[in-house]
């Protein structure tokens, strides 16, 4: 329980990948911004710790991110090659013809954008029977070229059409003057078309394999992948503290215990918390009439780590029930430490924790290493992951318990589209090939991004695999981004699954409170106040979902009333004396 070693690659590959892992691996192929996020913040950022992984494996996502980047770089490099290659070979007319063809594609794309920019819904009209007009097509063309009302959009369309006509004339003239160069340009265009069709088909074949493959991890991990694998399974998480601010206009009405940024990096959106934490004096039972110094335990009858271990054992049976009623719960220890504290004392981030070291952290209230008992329950193939974090502190003859709950919601539909009907198989491969060819105009504009790809390759090959083990001046190693959190749906937009997730959180919370009450009874501690507060927490009408707070059945202030509608006036009490 107290070790933080990452599982070996051979053992991890025996576990089938979760749905979340498959969808994230597919996401790097369908979403270029997500792919760039994985490469920039994980693959080529060895100076920052990889965020803990909840319900997915970061290693295959990194592997497929590089594959997706290579697939995107290949057609863009071909676009540059078919223009620069003929120039270097002395076939300048062929290069001009290719460049002219690219210009036509860009003009067509621009015309399509202009057409869709100011499109307004046309009001429905009653159908009228019209006689055939043989000159209607000519009139429409004349009205398009010479409109009566000239708008900026119309002028832009006319300029695009004029530029396209001139470009067509130039291409035809060069082709007539240099027929051999025109043939070379056609061959280069055919080669470019084949490259795009092949890349689209290969991308869809990879998506099909991700959908059904039993193993997604590469057979041999690179140095950076091994470092990321160790960090994602490490017990200690290095969080980023909020930037210091002296602004007096800060919003002080936000009821949140952990600030405006959740320190639980990777766990998802903070949806519930005990605010303030539950504090229980360690009093002896049946001693209400005695003075305080006689009722309380001057020496705590137990250590904080004993309660943590008891609660851990109490949650484990949830995962051993029969399949129809089983609540999958993974219980482990998590230690959070601020990146600024690590920069001052590197010993706060050891390679692993022994059992004695972990108990010392739990039993030290003022430790800079904050221990939480972490209960994780995945749902729907880890597309939904709920995490309950419990902190136990024993100080001042008082037991303090605080809980936070985080949720990772489902990934975008574009990441899961390969599972839908018609989006996998041989037909999907053909459609993907032609869709890739249709992306040629946009790739012409993005062809310069091949330089970013080369820069990332050089960066990945030049930098060490892990720069977080030794201190570096002015470098903070806290995790900045979790790729799973970035692709997660907002909690406020979760629909039917919300009740199931909240039910799981309440089940775990209630079990923790009941187990804590049983433990305190065995330690000769009065649990009457604890049970009352536990009941209020379970049936609480105050919930904190992220930054939104809702209050129900509460009255504040003199003569405040509950359950009186705004439209209902105050009724006089006829039986009351003035």
C-alpha cells in the first residue's frame, strides 16, 4: 500500500486499455490542437512532471501523438516538395504551374468562406408557378458580375473571381508554351493526390486498429515514455500554486476551500467538498457533566495513520461484491506537494515512499507533504472517473477530516466517432482517403507547420528524458496540464450520468463516515457529535459544484422565513398580542 513504484511495462500491457485510453489515442488523429497539446506539454516537456493518470494510460497517447504528427507532416512536406523540387531541378515553369494550381485551390476555399460568412436565412415563400425563362441563367450571371447594390462582400467575391480568371489564363498560357513542363506538373499533381489518399487511408486504418487492439502500448518504450510512465503512477503529485496577487478587488465571496484552481491536478473538476472541514474533539463517552480537562483525552488514543489504514480496509470490500451490485473502487495513497516547496527542498519528492515515511507524513499536521486517501471509481470504461480524496489530521486534541470530490467526464464525440456506425471498416477507409484529399486547400496554408514538427523532433532528441530529478535554477517542475482534463466535458453539461456519479460519491462518503464512527467508538471516543455532523453532511442541502453554490432551506437574518414565496405577503397573526 505504501509503495509508489510504477508497474513494469510487461505487467501493464497485460491489462486491456480502457475506453478513455482508446478515445484519447484516437483524439490525436482527429484533433490537431489536442495532438499539439500532448506533444508540447508531455512529449517535449521533460522539465515538468506528468500529471497523475486517472482511468487512462499516457504512454500510448504519447506514442500515437508522434504518429499523428508524422502523418500530418508527410502531406504538408509533399506540398512544399512539389513546388521547391522543380525549382531546384531547373523546371521553373512546372513549379509555376503547381503554384498556380495551389493558388486556384486557395481562391476556391476563400470563395466558399465568403459565401458562408454572411449567409442569412431566407424567409419561406409560397410557391408560385412560373413560366420557363430561357434567359434566366444569363440574367443571374449578369446580376452576379454587375450587381445593382455593391457591398463589401460582393466586392470581395468579384476580386476573388477576377483573380481566379487571371490565374487560369496564366496557367493555360504557360502550359501551351511549355507542354513538357505541363506534363511534369500533372505527374507531380498526381503524386500529391496519391500521397493524400494514402495518408487518409492509413489514418483511418490506425483508428480502426485502436478500436479493436488488445494492446495499445508500444512493445519498446522510449526514454521519455519510461519517464512519463513512472511519473503518472508515482504516489506524489507536484501541484502548481496560484500566482500571488495583492489585488484588493479579488472575489472574496467564492465559497471554496482550495482556491480558484484545484490542486488535484489530473483528477478532474472539483465538484464537491466539505467546507469547512469536520472537526471533532477527542472526548470520552458518557462524561457530559465533567469538566473539559477530565472529559478529553490528553493523549490521543490513536495515531492518524491508524484511522487512515482502517478507512482503507473499510472501502476495499466495495470492489469485492458480486458483479451486479459491485462498486469498482480503487484505494491508494496520494501525497501532494507544492512546486515551490520542492524547489526549496528536493527531498520532498523522493523516488518512492516507504511505509514508515508515509505514516510520518500522515501523523505530521504541519508537513509540507499533504496526504490524502484517494478512492477512485471509474464508470463506462473510465469515460467517467469519480475521485474522493480524504485528508485526516490529528492536532490540538481534535480530529479534523476534510473531503474533496473530483470528476472526469466523457471525451468529445470526435474522439469516439470511430465506434459509430459507418465510421470504421473498409468503407470508412475510402471515405477518409477522399476527405483527406479535400483538406488539401487548408494544408496549403498550414504547410509552414512542417517547421514546427521539425523543431519538436529536434527538441525531443536534444533534451534529456527527465529533468525533474535534479534541481534547476528558476525551473519549477509542477504539472501544468492534464491531457485527460483538457479533453473532459464540463461537469455543468453532464446530463443523465450526473445522478449516477453523485450516487457513487455519496456511497463512498457515507461508508467513510460510518467506518470512522466505528473506529472512534473502539478507541473510547465520544461519537455523538461526530454522528450528528455526519448526518448533516450526508443530508446536506448545501453543495459546492466547482464555483457554483446553491443553498436550500436556509434562512439568514432577523425575522427570516423559510418556505414563503416572494409573491406571498406577510400574514398577520390574529392570535398574537401587539
